[in-house]
């Protein structure tokens, strides 16, 4: 008898064996309801695991802060050993032309040796700062050409080569050793501490929301201070325990590890996003000097239609220059004074500088963001007209018509074609007027605390000064925040580069000026007067 065929007849003939789960041998219809439940549970588990992984994965901001810590730690391993190495090399050079020491105590604890070491170390600092100033132009240019991430890798790899060459100077000793170390600073032109700080600030300024820039600049500076403190301490202890050349060897390995971390963890930023996109502007080697244009008076168009010159950026840079000139020598001054007055060795100087850096880092990481946040709210409450000025249509910026693809919330084609509408303005300057107010107060407090350090007559007094002086920190990140708010986004990298250039030139000037002042006062046995000269210069310079 022929088998009736309908729509439920299977296409493949049955083998006659009953299927699993089917007692009567007929095909069992799959339970789609249970399959859907299994898929739902699987998706919930995957979503839960994804949330856990997202919470454990460090944010981009954390990766940037950790990069600043690791790179600074690599740079800081050799700072205290270099100071002590110059002390020993100057001592050897002194007794090569003088009779042997026959008095009590350390033979290197002589006023002439302290003065000579201060002079030679000032020359080293000036050469480092001069080459670092050129490095600022090179780092800014490479960040625009190949992107900030690759520029940062160069700024961390090349200093490793410089550190390896400084071992030769330490081994040579005497005047020849000091000359070799001073000459190795030429390598800083390609990669050095000034360039990596600039590139780190450029990366932070690009990936951080506008209202958090000043706070993140401070936190980044704080992580840098923590790296300095740990590097100063461990570098000095390694030099005392395993010899003066061991910190240089450890620093070389640390630079290699830092370069690897930058390659893996630091986010990639397209070089075109930090370029000035004006047509017709030279994109060649002349772009190396574009940060200098930021220092010139800016031509702006007022609401009345007239063209005027704005001197805000130039005045801000001038104030930062004078502030760094008056206070930038204090960390080195404490080391020189402690070495000459209290006979500090590598370990003591390591504890001194690391304590100073740790306190400054803690202040900038934990206290500075809260001061900025609460200070802005306090300023807005005291000056409500500022908030009304931002919200009032008469004083607010002209309406901005979104014409670039990145200004729209969705890619073109996601919605039906529409006419461009006014984009929601980003509140980049909500209460940021307080940043400039904080900058002025910080400079004044810094001068007062510097003057108090002159009264150190015992070794624990200098440690107390290292504990109190960082409480006036915050002027540098506040200046960066103000600078980025006073310029357009296309000028942000050049503005940070210009500010770093001003700080470097001021650091070069203060090392030359106060280095020779300390040497002159050390020859007459009164090096502590340098603190008074340093502190008095702050109100004079900033007032002028």
C-alpha cells in the first residue's frame, strides 16, 4: 500500500531505529522554548563577565597616569647618584691640585669643594635644560608628524642610551668624568625629560574631558612626583649599597620596560587631530617652531566687529617664567645646602628629595583636584554674574553651526537627511576663572615657605622644609589648565609646548643665577642666605 505523502513527511527516509527521547519511534519536535532560555542565560552570563572585566580593566586616564609614573621613575634613578658623583669627582679634582687633607672629619667637606660642585652641577643643569629646550621643539614636532604615542616611545627609549653613556663618566672620575657627563646631555635633544612631559600633557589634554583637564594635569604631575620620590630614594640606596654605577644600569633597564609599556597601554591618537588644520600653513620643518607663535599677541575679532590684539597668553607665560625663576631652584638648593652644611650622603639626600617629591605627589593627586573642584563652586557662588554670562545669550559665544562630521551624534546615513542644527556647546570654562586665582595664591605661598627654609640649622629642619614646601604646589598644572582654556583646540598642543618652553628657559635661568649665588655664598660660609635671596626674588619679580 502506497504511503500517503503530506507536508509533515520527512525528506530523508527513516532508518527504523527510534530516536533518542522518542519512545514510539516518531520524530520529536525540538523544544525551542528551552533553547531560547539557554541562550538568554548565556547572554546574561556574558554580560555579567563583561561588566566585571570592564570594572577591573584600568581606564584610559589611569593608563596615562601610570605611564607618567613609570617613565619618571626611570629618569629619577640617577638624579641623586649624579649629585653625589659630582661631589666625589670635584673632591678628587680639588686634591689633585692641593695638598692632602689632614684635618678632622670628611676630607670632601670643604667650602671650596662645595662651591666647585655647585658650579659644575649648575653647568650640568644648564646644559640639560638648554638641550631639553631644543628637545621640546623636537618632541612637539614628532608628535604632530607621527602621533603622540610614537613620539612618547622615542622620548623614553633615547634617554636609556644617554644613561648608558654616563657610566663612562662615572668610571673616569675627576674633571674628565664631570665633562663626559655634561657632554652626554646633548643626547637629550632627541629624547629627554622635557619632551616626554610635553607629550604626556598633550595626550592627557586630548583624551580627558575639558572640565577635568586641570585636575588631571595636577594628578599627572602628582604621579610624576611619586615616581621622582621613589626613584630618588631607591637610586640613592642602590648607589650606597652596590656602587655608584648600579643606579645607571637599573635606569637603562627601566627605560626599556617603560618603552614597552607605552607601546602596549598608551592609547593611539592620530597625528592629524593635534595639527593646526589651517590651509596654506606650512607643514614642513618650519612647523617645528610653531609654538613660538603662541607667545605672540593674538589677533581676535570682537563682537562689535573690530580686530584687537589679545595679550593674555603672553602675560600668562611671562608670569609663569617669573614664578619658575624664583622658585624652581629650591629642590636642588635643599640638596646642595644639606650636602654642604649637614654632610648628607646619597641615602640622606635620597630620603630628602623623595620626601619632598612624595609630599608634592600626594598633594597633587588627592588634594589638588578637590581644591580645584570646590574652589570653582565657591568662585561661581561668589561671582554669579560669571554663570549668567555663560548662560546669557548677549555675552555667550555666537551660535555654532555643526558642519563637521565629528560634531554630529551619529554617522551620516543613520538617520534621514536633515538640515544642520546648532550643536550643544561644551562647558569648558564653567568656574575655571578660579584656576587663575589659585595660580596667583600658590606663587605667593611658595615664596613664604621658601623663606622659612632659610632658618634650618639642624638636619631635621631641612626634612621639615621638604615636608612643608610641597603644600604650595599646584601652580604648574593650574597654568596648564588656564593655558588650554585660553586657546583653541587646534592650538592646544602648541600652547602646552610654548608653556614647557617658557618653564625650561626659566629653569635654565634660575639654575644659572641661583647656582652661582649659592657658590658665592658657600665660599664665605653662608650658603643658607640663598634661601632668603630666592624667597625675596619671588614678590619682586612677580610684582614687576
